[in-house]
C-alpha cells in the first residue's frame, strides 16, 4: 500500500466523498483488482482504482489485489486509462484532454499546443484557464489548430484576458466564421468590430438570446453553434456596403 501512488499529471482528481462512501461500507470481497503500472523505481502508479485505494486506506485495510503492468511508457498508461474509463464511467472532458495529450492523440495534442501558445491551460474558466475544452477539440477536428489559434487571438485582441473572453460559445462562433471563410475574414478588423459591438460578457448574452429566440425556445448545442456563427456574421458584415464582396450574408438574406 505504501508504494502505491497516483500521478495526477495524467489521472483525474479524486472524489473524496465517493472514497469515503466506499470506506463506510467497506467489503474487501467487493473491491476487485486495481490496475497499476510498475514505474521501475519501487513505486506503482494507479491507473484504475484510486477510489478503492483511498477507501482501503481510510478503512485501514493493508492489502489490495492488483493487476500490475510493467514497462509501460506514460503514453501507454494514459491510453489504458482512457480505454478503461470509456468502458465504465466516462472521464470528464478535462481528464480526457489531459490523458489524450499524454497519450499523444489528436486533437488533444494540437489543442494543447494552441492553448500553451496563448498561455492558457485547460480548466475551470478564468483569465488564464480555458474551460470549453470540448469546443477546442471540435474546432481542431473540423478546421485544424490554426483556426483555434486565430479565434483565441481575435477574442483576446478584442477584449483582453478574462473568463468571458474564453467563453465556449464565443470561441466556437469565431472558429466557425474563420474556419468557413478563412481568406475572407480579416482578424484585425474582426477584433475591432467585436470590441466596438459589446463586452465579451455581453457577446455571450447576445448569442444565448439568439439561440433561445429571446427565451422562447430550448437552447440546444446545435442551436448555440448556429446562433454563435450568425451573430459573428452580423458583427462582421455590419459597416460593410451591401454590395461588398467582403460581406458573408447577402443583403436580402434574413436570419
């Protein structure tokens, strides 16, 4: 037990309440085997079963059955974690991202490189953390990492760094308009238009209002993406002559 540990660089943070609940009704016959990786230095990283391990410690149970894997690289440990948890309790988006990066998989690696370029980490939304990690993955999958990079740059140039700057609906909307019209959109002009239109918080509200029809319909994921795109189109088109080749929406179109 003393040689077991959890490498939180690739593993999810524990749910202490869950571990306590297991400990309160502790039954060693129901624990099964945990999965560990022999790190070769006398320690064993827990790939699967950390809550059972924590519960056993709290119940002062000294032994656990374990399936021990030797010679694993960190990427292989991360792969095993993803495979195991996709078959049981789905890991959070952040845990999936963290392990996807460690395993060297796309789009996680590409999204992580873009976040690092912008001095952002995946986590709860803040000035320096990007909370909408699934939106980052979606943009990288659909358009490639350059579009995510451009979207983050435009947002920061428009509003600076705040948790609202990195709102998922905003970055997704920017990514969609840039990804669909990569040659047409001038990033500098787009940032200026956004800054003069509203604050980042206001832009989020505008998109939400558009997605729900002013609160008259359900705000689904598809509806938010469509709304975010068309709000960005309106922002871009405003100020351009109706016959301008730079306009995205034709003058007679209504959305």
